[in-house]
């Protein structure tokens, strides 16, 4: 059957006073029904813009879809929908969980009302039915005393509970696609684990597909089936979990894996520490965008964009080292070889 989502050569730019920021520079990937796909990369790699563009949530202007296609369920061309059509898709097919629930919850409205709102609008439920369903959803996301909770306001809840409420709201429409953008970054480490357990549990119960955006490879390992690695607005490597964690063929991924805090340390959530900084996306460099930071950069890397070399049916890497005539380089041990 058709994939749930097929993104083809998507390009998204922001027209700013100083010039055009090329945030997403031609990415392609598919997401199958019920699949969990992780998008990883440093901040500024274009992963959030990609997610927000799928939901058509980037402000326009200044952002615009410069080229490419986002085909949902084999028939809906998301890039062509009006805001009104898109509201329907967001209310019925796609849900999104953001990093900071406080910015997406309405502080002046009880959480019961906020969950019920979407149910009434998109599923035509009456007031009491919608509140009943809100209670069920709060149970589903593991909130105790849901009957009392529905009368509370966001500020009366802890950060972890607010995130549970956000998850309940995103699940209200029985979405076939859930996008979670750094869903635990703003939370304490112990609460992070609980929220990830919850998401995994919900995925298994509902069978929804998830795009999980994160800089935490520990979270990826626990939850995703496939991984896209993004750098400077492009996909530089993609593959199944095993391909990326144990057989990566891209120096940027090696860097991410080497700088990932150990799972048993309390440093999870710490930012990557690959030396150097990503390129300026007002004026992306010629050739491989990682060349300035790559210990293996060759002359060709600075001249020509690397092709997407196919490593296997499931795995591809946009790095010249995969060319048959390139020098053989051994990945660092920390990258798993
Ligand atoms: Fe490094 Fe060249 Fe590969 Fe880019 S293409 S990651 S610069 S070796
Ligand atoms: Mg982000």
C-alpha cells in the first residue's frame, strides 16, 4: 500500500530582511503507516522546519515552500492545501506535540475544555460527550483523577502533566500521523523517560505513525524503526536503526554518535559537541555542507554535492567516502563501526 507520507525534494526558505534563509534544501523520504521515524541533527539542521511544514505551521510569510511535494496517504498534496483545508487535516489526520507545552496550551482555559474543543469542532461531539472523551483521553495518557483534572488550568499542572495534556490533545482526533518535536527536552530527566514510555505505549495501542524529532540518540534507539540524519537543511544519511547505530557511513553521524552522552549518565539532553559550527544558511557552501568540520574532507567535497549513495535497500549516505574510488576510512569505535 502507499506510504502514509511521501516527501519529495522539499525545499523551504525564509525570506528575511537580510536575505533568504534556505532552511530545508531538497529533502526526500517516506514514512510508512504505523512506523516510527526519527529525525536527528543539531539545532538549525532543518528538522523542526520539516516537521512544521508537514503540518503547514511555519509562518508564511516569511517562510515559503520553494519546491517539492508532501503527499499524505497517496492522495493529499499538503503543499497545495488552503489554510481551511489544512485545519481539517490537522483536526482529523495529524497531531503535533511541541517541546514546550506551555506555549501551545491556552492559559485561560481549563484543560478539559481545551481537549474537548477539537472534539466538538472536528468530530461533531456534543459538550458532555466531548468532556467524557476528554476524561478518557486523560486516562489514556496516564493522568490520575481525570474527572478533577478537566477543571484545572495549565498553570496548576507540572511540566510533565502539561505534556501529557498536550499528548491527549494531539490524540483527540485519532491521528494517523503524530509529530513529536523534542517532546521531552524541556522536562526533568525522570519525567522524560515517563513521557517517552507513554509515547511508546500509545504508539503500540493506537498504531499511529510517529515522526520523532530529537537530538537525543538514546531516545531514538528506544523508539524509532528508521532514522533520518539531517545537516544544514539536507538529509545526509538515512537507514534503519541498525544501519545508523552500527553501520553508519557518514562522518557527521559518526560525530553525533561519538558525542552522545552515555545512557547511564545524567547528562542526557546535553547538546552535541562536534567541533565547529554549521554553515550559514543565508549562503550555503558549495559541495558538502559538512566539509568545514569533517576530518575526512577531500577536494571533491568542497566542489561537488555528494550523491546519495545507496548502501543497501534500507540505507543511504550522502558522502563521497562511499564512492568506490574513495580512500577507505574506518569509522571511530564510538560510532559502532
Ligand atoms: Fe566529509 Fe566529504 Fe563525506 Fe562531506 S562528503 S562528510 S566532507 S568526506
Ligand atoms: Mg527544533
